[in-house]
C-alpha cells in the first residue's frame, strides 16, 4: 500500500463499532445511528461491538486519563439503541500489564453488561508472556491465549500475535498456533462466515514500524477459501482497511490516544493533539458491507459531534 493510499483510507475513530452479521455479510454501524435505522439493519442479525487499545495506566500528555475515554466508549455502547450480543477487545487493555490496570479496565468494560472476549496486545504481556492476562481474560484458552467460539452460525477465532516480540518488530503467530488454526477450520463448510480478531494487523500495513505480522500470510492462506472472512485488529490506533477477495481486514481505533499515519514522522507512538480536540480525534466509524464483493461504505462520527 502506498502512503497516499494509506492516507485516503485513514480516519480517526475510537469508541467502538457495532458489527452485525446477517447471512454472513458483515455490516458496521455507528453506535449513534437512529433507532429505526439500527433496528432495520440489525433485525434477525448477530450484532457485536469491537473496542481496542484502552491502555489503562497510560498517563502522558496524549491522554492523561484513558480510563475516562474508555468509560465514555462503554457509555456509548450501553446507550446504543440495538443491544449487541457481546463485545470484543482487541488488545492493549493495559499499558504496563499491572494488576491494578487490569482491575480498572475490567471494572469499566464489565459495566457494559456484555459477554466480553479478549486478545492481548504487546502491552498486556510484559515480563510474563501473558500468563496473568490469560488467567484473567482468557481462562478457557488453557494458557495459550488463542481460542474459538460460534454464534448464530458465525465462527469466531481469537489469535495471539504479540508473544516474544522484538523491539519494533512485527507480530508473530508461530507454527503451533497456525497448526491449531488449520485444525480449527478443518471440516468447516466454506460457506461458514468467519470473524478473526487479533491485536496486530495480519497484513503488512507498514513493516518499517512493525505494523504487521511476519507469518500473517500463512494465516490468511488458511482463511481465503471461506466465502466471508472479516479480520479485526487494533495496535495502530487508527482505521485502515484492506479487501482481498472475500477477506475484509479492518483495523480499529484506540480508546486512549491516536497514533501518526503510516510513515508520517520518525516512528509510531502516542500522538498529542490539543486537549480541546481529543474527542475530535476519537470517534466512531460506520462501515456498511452491502455485498461481499463490493466496496465498503465508510462514514465517520467523532465523539465531539
């Protein structure tokens, strides 16, 4: 992807996306859409919410209080006219993997009153390879962090690509996890809609900054035979999308702070905006997938509007 193309695909968002799956067709709705429109779009559909990169414990100028913006996101989810079935958190729940950070995040997220499924970010696995995170947020994964589940004919797959990272390096899944993924998908009908969620992008967004997964192509090769595949991730704190046939790859906003566009500046990291503009830099992106082979319709609403 060229930097120009990346910039045209990029927009600030962050409170969450209400995702619906109806007959295998994914459709993203702003949490602030009118009730009538939401009811029409989600009737007889499976709806869920994705949030990402809450970074509880971060206290720098880009956002001295990420707990408050996470709470704002959860309040928006609770206030949505269409109650989602569950919530996905795509990593960096905490900033330094501290127990008190996990406690705060868990308390805020649980106030949504929704079943929640987590994958870790690299900030959640500091020092202990995620053992504390998995014990708390993915206890049924038997300590490895990856797992799958089914809802209304849709198969969800949680992947972990943040263990053992080198500084500034790309994500990594590993042979063991890829073998598990192949076994998990084996025998499933190719018409089964798949939703895969992980922290770092499975595609190479910007390798110079480590924005991608070294062996992500091996995972995507296992997913491509299916007729409807939606891949959701966080990590880069901004919305980018890529469509490869029936595979739709969609990054998510942070609820804590933005990061620069790929290649814009010396490297990744918290991007400070004026305090009066922070909510303008965080918000919601509406994504309408009207056909599996069509181009998504995108619209963005900031928290300031």
